């Protein structure tokens, strides 16, 4: 229930010295929209190169893989990060890509691997907090800023990318778009068409960092201290 809305809006209109507008509002059509022109004609391969270069600036390890060697690349990255415990999303893409079979092998070898289980509630958060590596897929990926976009939801807890010591994002090449403009536009269109959107949308640009104190960059301040993006060629 929204309380005191009308009196609140009436007061704003009064302060603006104009009548309250409740209808007839139209979004302006701007003559110039440069945000749509950035990397407009870039091919998917060119966007990968833009993303790769940006990863250098955001202190993120960039790895390329194909479907056939994805598990091998993932194994190498996890080993470099120190191994388990590992926590992942409950996401069909882990099965479709063949990663689930690899994770099962790791379990057999004694590595602790936890898949987000909605039935466990807060226990998932506790497990993610103890994990060394969190692994998710990227739903959309911004080449310009080196940002993975995660649509959280049932089985896809946001803690997987925020609480473990390190983080790995599996990026299907097809998810890479030029910049924030394309993702924001797609989300807006979903809302306009009455479609359900994710309860939480996270934009993650490499490991956590802060440079607001004396302009000295500190990486790993309030989240994963290391991040790796694995771009998969043919998922």
C-alpha cells in the first residue's frame, strides 16, 4: 500500500508552481543518441578483443575457450586460484556445456562443490561465504566496461559471485554486447511488454576495488579478490 502519495505529489507540484500532471506524459525523442553508436558496427570477434583489452584495466584474468576444451581451461583456472571449496549456480547451462560432469569428477576426487539449493535457504549464503571459488554464467556481457551482467533468481543466488574469495564468470561469446545501452534497452523492452524480469540484476566489473582514498587503487576490498572471465567460443 502506498500512503500519502497524492498529498506528496500535490506538494511537489505546488513547489514547482504548476498543476500536477497525471497523464499525457511522453518520452522525448532525442535528435542525437550517441549512446547507440559506440561500437555499433563491431563484429562479435571485435567485441571479444575490446573485452579482452578492458580486462587488463580492471585487473581481471581473461581466458578463451571452445566447448571442447572448456573443462580443461576451467580446471586450469580453478587450480591457479587454489582449488575448492567451490559454489555454483543451479543453472541448466552447467549441464548443457558439460561443466556439470567435470564438477562431479572433482567431487569424486574430494573437492567440495556446492550447487545453490533454494530449499536450503540461508545455508547457501554460509556455504558461499566459506567457498574459495564462485562460478556463474554471464547472462549479458558489456565489452566496453568489462562487465558481466547476472540475472539472479531461483537457483541463481547473487552470493555466488559476491562472497567467495575468487570468482569465475563463464561468458558465452554470443552474450557480448557493446555497452550498458544494449542491456538497459533490452530490460526496458521486457518491462514495457509486461514480461517478468529478474528480482536482482548485478553488474560486475572484475574484482572488487576502491580508489577513493588518496586515489590509491586497492583491489579485493569488499568481495572476490580475484576474477577470471572465460569466454567460450561456441556455446
